């Protein structure tokens, strides 16, 4: 009877179209219902937030009078003023006074749906998300003009979720309180266009020498294009970038029907720009250092005083050295670091007024033979010493056959000579022996941040680098193998006297052992004394390296003396060859001219070039082949890495290979029976590349034997002990 009742109930539900409990349809309706409820609840909260924000907004006249830009005084290390940056607002223009073409240009490039949204553009956000998903890129900028106004007037530029939410609420509040015309008027009179210019009138006067009421279509396009990146697209910084951005603005205006095809065809490159004589070479430094304030400082709008590391005298000397020595038609860059990483001088080009592009920090150029610093560092760390013998001869590595710049081969020479005369074939052989990946890793260790190739030709400097990164690497050598971090800001003080930021030295990291740093310093000093860098001599000890790329497209000299490290680069921006440009000529001469001034008040310092090997490197041959006991790892007889096991192996807290006499024989760990040798002589010869002494091996020196077969400690080095014959480095076989 009960079963018939349940069947009738189910039949009744089916007849009425009801879904059975727990079905997908029921859960779907519940999700939709709860989603709608939560959306309604969110909308209510958003409406309340917008209402309260709108009530708290200042009046229109108060917003007109508000100035949110900071006054920034930038000082050199001696306290003298380098530059004062502050707001310049020009004249306030009412909505009707602003040319229609200026308003259209700004709307076209920044907010095409300005007149149809309510402060936030959901369609624009959805389009940006879709584009990012399709192209696997980051979400592009989606802020409307109203959101940008809210950010510029009330907030900062931090990219936090909280700030974006507040920006959206304030934007909707502005839309509820003011008209679209009022919002656009506020925006065009307050937005920052670079160079201290706030508002279209100030920008027009700064860049074109006339008020904004006289703007042409091309000029309006240039100004509208500045908002995205005022420094990058400034017509006084890079005309080509400014013109390219202006053409984008004109195209968007044409697509949106704001101008005709003939108006869109105007050439922004024909616009006559105002000549700016107020700039100087120190602006390369301030352009690099000031954007860091946004990261270093808390949110503040009060005037600030920035004390930097720049030395005014050295800056002038660096500028003069570059201008006096750079080949005609070429550009030059210079970076000079104190022993703690403080930037003493930074020259990004020959003339900041003509081009503010900073080649010292932004340009990517091939370093040529200057890159051999990392090749020889890797070789010295692997066991080579400056006096070791190598053979300069023709070589082929994986189909690549490097040649020396002289076209000849010297035969048997030592490492010191090979480096001093920048012998390409020896660098190629060393790179092949230690591994090109090892060289790349060494470059990364010393602060190279750009992509590094692992092809054989990389040993000759084919990977592009920045001048500041290469200078940092050489500064770390000057510091004895200790890491050096470039910095430019010492202290930032508010108008109230409060210290907002104080530079704190970062914890120093040893990049290579001191004996490796001493060895490479030996090589670098020989390069200046007797090799390719003789033009860099300054009458006191100097260590450095030249660099020249194919067809003389780039010339480098990097070196140090008396605690100051300086890097110089010269070449053309279009990477065309420069007649006669070599690292040992113009760049080395500019280095010498600058350094003579830079070190004149410093005591003469002798370099530490004596290579004092650690104890484990000075042990008898059996100890030498094993390497540093702190760095042991183990291989089986097939050459595979294995995990060490047993109480007497590294990692157990006990030393499996103690030095004779360190502790009583009874206390020494014994890895194998005294009557046995852990690995055969043949195996050790294959593994280490050297002949083994025949006969019994003392148990305390025998390699340990675990459960996985005979093991030997290794550091991957096949170097022979002191006193070996000249090393002939054979290239790896072709793959």
C-alpha cells in the first residue's frame, strides 16, 4: 500500500514538471538563486559605498584648486642640488576652451566609451581579460578616464586590489556628482604629461611653446599619447617613440570617426618642438633613480628631499670623457661604482637634450671579449691558475671554429697571457672544458640579468648585457669576490624633517673564493699592464678588460682602481659598425681620462693577486683529486650520482677523509678494510683523468664503499696537480 502511495506521489511530481530532490536541475536553480541574491546584496553594498563616497567628495571648485603633485629636490652626495622637480599647471582651461581635437584624442586613446559608462567600463575589462587569455599575456590597462582622475586626485599608483576597489568606488562617486564634461575638464587640466607638466596647457607650452588653445591635430595626438608613459613617449626624450605613439592615437581617432582620413594622415614627425636647454647629463641618473621612490616610500604627497650617491665632479668628468673620446656618429655610456655599490657617475649618452635614452641602464649590447671575465672565473674555480700552460691552436667545437683577432696562433702560452691578449681559441677551449652552462651560471652569479646563450660562441660575448650589470660584475671582483649591489639613493627626508627612507647595506654574499678573485685580478691587471688594455693606464694599479664585437659595432672597457669600478661602452644606437672602434682604444681612453680624476684624492691601493690555495687544494695528490671535503658528492662506477649512506660519509657529521694527524688513528672513520682499495686504479684513472699510484692505499684515505658499489668523491674537475705538463684542451666531439 505504501509503495503504491510513493509511486502516485512520484507520478504527480512528474505530471507537474517538478524535479526530484537532489537532481541537477534543483541544484542549478539553487546556485542561480543564491548567485542572484549575492549579486543583489553586493550591488546594495556598492550603492551604499558610492553614495557615502559621493557625499564626502569636495566641491568642483575645491577640486580645481587641489594640487596633488609633489615637489622633489634631488641632491648630490655633497648636498648640492642636482634638479628640482615640481608641478607646473599652466592656465586652467574650461571645457569649452579646450580644443575639440584634444578632447577627442584623449577619449580615443584612453577611454573610447567615456560617454556611455558610469565610471567603470565592464565591457573594456571583459575585453582586456579575453585578450589576455587568448594571447597568454597580462591583463592590459583598463582604467577609465574617471578612474584615472580618481587615482590622480585621491590615491597613489600602487597596484593593490584594495586600491583598485577604492578607485572604482570613487570613480562611480565622481560620475554621480559631476557631469561628463566636468570630469573631462578636470582630467585634462590635472593629468601628468611628463617633465613636470600637469594639464594640457602646461604640456603644450613645454613641448610646443604655445598655449593649448592653439593645438593642432598632430600636437594633440602627441600630448594624448604621453599619458600612458610620460617618460618613454616624451618628444624631448625620444622623438621616434613619441611620433610612433602619436600615430597610434591618430589611427584610433580615425577608426572611431573623430577625424577624417586626411586629418589622420598628418605626420607628427613634422611638428616643431621647443628646444629645452634646462637639461644636463645628471638627468640620466635622476631618470633612473627617481622611479625607485614609488617602491621605497610610503604614500605621501608632501615635499621631499632626496639625497643621492652622485658625485658632481665625477659626473662632469664622466660626461667630458665620453664626449671627448666617442667616435663621430656613435654614442657612449659610463657607470662608475664605489666599493659599496654607490653610483658615483652615470652617463647614458653624449647629449641628454638630444636623446634622454639611458644607454647605461637600458641598452642591451654584446660585450665581446669583456665576457671572458666569466669564462676565466669558471676556469679558475675549476682549478686553473694564472701560470698554468695552455695551447693556442685552431679548434672546432660542435661545428664552430673561433679565430683570434690577429689571425695567428701562439702555441703554448700560459693562462695569464691568453687572457691579457684576449686569445679567442683558448677561451673557447676553457669554456668547452668547464661547460658553457657553467660559464652562464657564473655570469648569473655576478649579476647579469639578461638572457644568456649556452652555445659555444657565448664565450666570446654574444649574449647582450647592460652596462650597469657588467660594471657591477667587475665591482664584485674589486671587492675580492664579494657581491656588490648598485644603489643611488642614500636618504629621503620629508618637509617635516621625518626620515622616510635610509639606505641599508644588503648582506654581502661571497660569489667566489678569495683565491679565485685574486687569480682573476692578476689576469685583469696583466691586461692593463701588458695586454689589450694598455690605454687604460692611469699611473697607479689598474685591473680591467677590453671588449670588441664583430665589425667593431661595440667597444667596451671595464676596470677598477683604488676602490672605484667603472664601465665604458661605445657604439651606434642602430648597431652599425663604427670605423676604428675597439675596446682598447676609445673606451679605454675614456676610462683613463675619467679615472685619473676619480681616484686623484684616494690613496694608491695595491691589488691582492697572490693565489693562496686552501688546505684541501694543497694536500698530497690523493687528497687533491678529491676536492674540497665540504663539497663531496658521490658517483657509482657508471658515473651516476648516488646518495651517500653510512655513518662515516659526508652529511653524517663525521669526516670520511680526515687529514693525517688531525686526530688519533683509533678515532678516524674507516670506510673500507685496510687490506682493500675501494676503487680500482683503472676506474680512478678514468674518473679523474690522472694516473693513480699503484699499491695499497691507506684505509683512512680510501674512498668509502656503500651498498651501491664503489664510490668516489668528485667535484667534476679533471685538473692535474701542480707541476703537470702543458694542458692541451681538446674540443668535445661533434654531436
